[in-house]
C-alpha cells in the first residue's frame, strides 16, 4: 500500500476497525473512505455495490460484523448468521467486481471445532462439531474465509483472511447483556467496588481457558499481513498463551481493587473448554505480539473507568 492509496475500513467505528484506522494513521496513511453503519447498510446488496462503484477503494479491511458474547450469540442466532453473511457477501463480491487490489477479512477463533486439539492450528478448520452457543456466528465466519479463498482461486483476487483470538482494548463493548467476558468482568468488578458489594457473580465454573490479545496488537498484525502476506491460507492472530477464567477474574479483581469475593454461578454455560491459537504460521512470517495481558487490562481500566 502506498501512503496515498485509497483504503476502505468497513466497521471503522468498532473496536477492531478503529484500531486499524489508528494504526494506519500512525504509519502515515491519509486517504481513507469511511462510512458508519447508519450511512451505509452493508447488509443491503444494492447499497454496498453502489458504494464500491462510486468510491473505488484500492484496499479493504473487512472488520464490520455483528458481534457479541455467549448470551447474545445464543439468543439472536438468526440475526448473527444472516447479518454477518450479508455483510461479507456484499463487501467481498463488490471488492471483486470493482477490482480491489487487496482485501483483508477478519474472522474469529470460534470457527474451530469445540473439542479440537489445542493449540488450534489453521488445519483444524471443518474437522469437527462447532460450539453450539456461537455456531451461527462461526458458520458465517467460515463462509467468509471460504469466499475469500474461492474468489482467489476462481478470479485471481488477493483476498486474505485472519483469525484473531479473543480481543480487548479501546472501544470495547461493556454492555453486560452482550459483551465478551473480559470487558464484562471489568465492568462487574468496577461497579461492585463502587457499590461496596460483598461479592461479584461470574458465570460458569471458572475452569475454561481463553487467550486474549490487545486490539492494538491485532491492528499491528493486520497491517503487517496486508503488507507482507499474499497466500490463500488464512492466518491465526494471537499470543499463543491462555489463562483460565478464574485466573482472569482474579487478575481483574486485583487491578480494580475489589475487596469482596467471587461467586461462581455454575448453572450458566462455560462454552468451549479451552481455546488457544497456534500462532506458529504468523511467527514464522516475522510477527509477535507486544502487549502483555496485565499491562493491557490496566491500561484499559485506567482509560475507561478511572479517567473516562
């Protein structure tokens, strides 16, 4: 990408899209075409096609998606499948029609089978049953990967896909109804401290293990791959390290300074037992993460809760 190349970031107001925009601006890129979801409905094929025809972006980062935690994924199953499929189909097809030079599609680590061997290698895709609670979202993301792969094969496009692990950072969602585990715990412990509560309730048993990556590291990896990677195989992006939900809750409790106890609601679902990515493909390409988990959470807490 040249510094004045026309770049479209779909979903630039979201956590991932805004991080990519920050990274590109930091690197000196200046020519962005941006639309909010109110300005451009990417689920509408005609609107998406007209936008691409009019703007003719050279490079596309496809970060727009309908996202949420376990409860949101399991409650709005049809919405998660339909909306994500439509967004991906419209953007990827329009990118092909309008001869976009390169597109990067952001998937999710939930694409892997529920009981796949750990750590999760890219080769494990479609080798087993998905986790039920986020199956619709995962199926949509798998379709996006395969769409990119096959536009490359059939039409010679340069559409690459990346699979980030669980993310956190600036512009995260702290709504307790549809947020992911890390931001939800940050809000729970913060509010419990403010209210002088005696305990914080956390869903599940605390035994599942998860991997977390700061979104600024993800943006750095996406930029690196956009500049250096042109193969058809998708790439995992993560730290390669995981932590139990119990350990995560205790770490956040320490960072927030909550003096009460943690109560585990074991009637609620745990989700996948363990999920950590094999990041050897990305490491061999020359990229490694830089923000450690405790450092990243402290920064997020200080900026969002201590000095919002």
